[in-house]
């Protein structure tokens, strides 16, 4: 049965009033009216907000219908939209589970003269029995929070901060939370380095410079992937030609690290536990091989240029000094993790079923290598001792990784815990307690 629920949102303060049923299963929250570029140099009005499922059924085929009215309550505009993820991508094959909260976006068009005094937002959906993902029995894993978590950073052994939003968004545009391991307290924060990002700093760094014309385009900054690395002074970012630079925190004293990368899509930086060493990795979409290179913030290339290194089937993880990386290769009929050394040479660590490029990079912590990969179909954390050659399973992980979801992991400074994040509609952030096993 297809159901419809209606709210009316008044432009004056966007006060919301629910009508139609005493206890509707689908509740619209945080209703906002704004505008977005229409592709022709103009602006299109749009209604955004969240849909909360207050009922016991799941809902599929959720569509949002918008009607705009003038002061005389004559209809002057219409539109429709869908549930969306953090990147505003429509979720067409998504089931909103009981207790679920998901954003929506619904542009509308004005077809008559007049000022919009109010809008009516209608939600239509198909009810079905909920299908819950299988539970994972993982006593060592603690759920910190749900959300589309795309960045992780340990401030110290007891303090984790994480960013929620769209993958690829520059760090100071994400919503940041602080988590305390000792008391599990959560608090909303600004990233500690966010205040350093000023128009003057961006201009000095050339992160928003149009190389060909020499003019500044502020929108280019949002694709720069600018990063303030943990524990290192200099920042790292790309320009409009995808050339990688480092600079002082105020954007001055730039150093070119790697150029001729315009054909590759930067997906992120993996930071080694040795402060200032990073691995930049590139791929276009799910299932593609991963290109990479390693360097330090001082501008020194450590493993050779990207085009000189054999691509990995997984996101590589750098060694502490950046002179090697753990990669995933298939050689003949066998696949496994290899340690690729600077400027040639490699060694097989262990054979394994490899994950895709949506899984976290391996983490090298001294002689221990942590990997998250599918084991009998379930995402599983394992650790490999390079000295003994022993592979140990730590725990299964409650991740539901699909073609459209990605995961990241960060080891705490002293190695007592691992933070694991996932974006997508089932995203969140978890902490894995590593006490008593796989000591590095």
C-alpha cells in the first residue's frame, strides 16, 4: 500500500505543522527552503530536510512532492525529490528502516507570478516488512555513533575526532564530533585547524588558483583535499591540475611534490605513523586499480613517481618511513598482500582474498600489519606479524560495505584501539579494543 504524509512549512521562520494523521509514521524534520544553481546561470528553489520513520514498517520508493502557494493560497509552483545521501545523491533503491532518519532534497519550479508564502511537502512511500542486516557478535567493537563518517583523527590515546559529510569534502566543511574513550562522551566541535583556513591562506597557497589564467576561483579550494596532517607542521593539498603541494600552515613557502597527475582522481591521503609521511592514492570508481605514491611534507618523494609503481587492487598502506607500502596484488591464480619497496622489489606477506578499493588501507605499526578484508563474506580485522609470519583474526566488524559505501581506519597513537568509519546510509564510527592481542 502506498501511503502519503503531509506537512506545511511556512516561510516565516519555517515553522512546521503536521496534518493528516494524529501519529504519522513518516515525520518531516528540519524543513528548509533555499536555492541551488540550475545549470543555466540562475537559481532554482529547493526544499530540504530529514524524513524520520516513526513506524514499525520499512519504507521504499520514498518520493517528496512540493507545492508552493502565494498569500491567497493559490498554487504557483510544484516539484518533487527523493531521499539523498551526504553527497546529495538520490537514494532510489533504499529502504528507510524503523527509527531511521534520512535527508531529502526536492527542487521545485514556479510556473506563475507571485511571491511564495508557504509550501506543502508531501511524502509518498511503499510500506514493507523491515529487513535487518545480520548482527555481528563482536564484544571488542563499540559503536560510537551513526552517520556518514568520512574522516578520522586521534588527538591522543583517549580522544578521537571524526568528520561527518560527503566523501571528498574539504575537512573544514565537515561536521566534527569529539569522542572520549574513557567516558564515551560525544560533543560537537570545530576541527582544531579550521580557523587557520582563511581567504588569505587559500590565496597564498594557490589552492584556488586557475593555473592557465592566473585568476582565483574560490570554488577550486573545495576540491583541493587540503589536509592538516596530525603532528606535522606543513599542509598538503592539490591544485586545479591535481599537482600535489605542501606549504606552511599560512599557505606560504610552497613546495611541489608531484605533478602530471591531471588524469588521476585523488581519493585521499593515508598518513604513516611516522609524523609527516603520507601516501596519496588515486582511483576513479569502485573496482578500479589504485595508483599511489608516498612522500613527506618536506617535499621528498619516497617510493618513486606514481607512474613508476605497479597499481594495487586495494588502497595501499605506507610503512612507517614511507619507503615501502603494503599493497594488494594478484599474481597468477593467487592473490595476497605484498610489501612493495621503494624503487623496485617486493615480498609476499600472505595470500588472502583481497577486498575492493572501498575497504580501509592496511596499517603498518612496526612489525604488525593490520588489515580489514572479507573473510567468508564478512568484513574482518586481522593482524599479521612480519617477524613470525603469523596471521591472527582479531574480530568481525559490523560493516555493510557496498559498491557505494567506503570505509576508513585509524590506529590510536599507542595502539590500544582502532577507529573504523564507514559512510553511506548505514555508516557510522566504531572503536575496536586491541588490548591483549596483536601487540606492536
